[in-house]
C-alpha cells in the first residue's frame, strides 16, 4: 500500500481488507428539491423519508454513517416498498410488470423476462 501524503510504500499482511475510498454524495442537483444536511447527504427520517411527501431516499446519498453496499441494499428495498405503498395510498394502482407486451408473449417465449423494471403504476384517482 502507499501513503498518499508521504508516498511511502509498504506491504501489509491481512486476511481481508475493507477499502474505504471516501465519499462525497452526488446530491447537488437536489438542492432546493429536498432538504440536504450540511454534509451534502439527503436529510431523512426513519431511514428513507425526505421532507417532501412521495420522495424517498436511500443508500449512499442518505447514509453518511455506514456507506456500505449491504446497508444500501436494505435501505433501497425499504424505500421502494415505501414508495409503492405511498403510490397506492394516493390513488395509483399496480397494473403489472409487462409494459404493454403483446398478449401471450410470455407463454411463447417472446417476452424478455431477464429485465423487468418493476411494477407499473397508473393513477386511478380523480
């Protein structure tokens, strides 16, 4: 490894390494849309709720403590499920995953199921 200040290089024996590369959240484009902390991270409560109803945040833009993939995946799942519930509570209905695939496409093998973007919602409210 190399000391970034002195340039000195040395070997370090270890059974495993967790590399921390630092992090500056890429949230500048959200300034004025949702509340940001002084550190630049999105200000959330209960892990995923921003100060704007219907906008949820998770992972590296909201977690300035752990900043790890494993915690981001869990928070992202929670944010997605919370967003789906919020949409349903505000008149949106899930219509499925197929984005208008032709009838019978899945049965005939014409539907590419390797990439499904997630639930599709329509607004059923007035």
